[in-house]
């Protein structure tokens, strides 16, 4: 092989490597700017929450009542702007931090249950539902870090 051919092969190899490195780097930077995809599935969430409720709460809440409470919670999140439309491949554009307290969600769910004639025998059941539902959000990667006082 001639020196010119070897030089051309080395040059072509370096050129291919440089193009690949630039392309991979650009795509990595682009993907890093998008929020990770967290897929919420109501049936999976209901089962997850039901499995984590204490036995007393499991005995007092039916699966359908639990499902309705989770839907109410999701509607509340949507009303607060935490469940916007068109989030697939959308750049992260968090302007202000939104802090959700378990007490606020619990109070809302108790009111929603009363309005929709879901009989909650013990308020603590709703507290357990909220805690388990927030754990589900964390498990699927749908929440940010815990706020520090």
C-alpha cells in the first residue's frame, strides 16, 4: 500500500469519528433539555397505591373509591398547571417552583369526596392515599425533589 492510500484511510477514519462525535454530542445536549417522560397509568397507580395502604385503610376503601380519589388528585394537579397538555419532547421551562403539601391535597380530596358522595369513614385513609400516590409519582419519575423547610 502506498503512503497516500494509508493517509487517505486514516483521514477518512478521523473524519467519520469527528462527524459521529459531533452528532452524538448535539443529540445528547438536545435530549438533556427535554423533561424525562413519566407515564402515568391510572390502573397501575391504583394498584400501586392500594398495595401500599395500611390494612385498616384497605378495609374501609373500595378499589373504585380509591380510583376516584386518584382521579380527583390528577384533576387537582391539572388545575394547578402541573399536568399541562403537549408535554412530549417539550423543553423544560419551569419558571416558578410549585410546592405541593400533603395537607393541601388531603383537604382537597376530602372535599371532593364529600361533593361526590364518597363516604370516607376515616380522614387518615385519605392521608395514606395521598402519601402512597405521591410515592407512585416518585417511582415513575414524575416529581422533583422534596422541598426543604
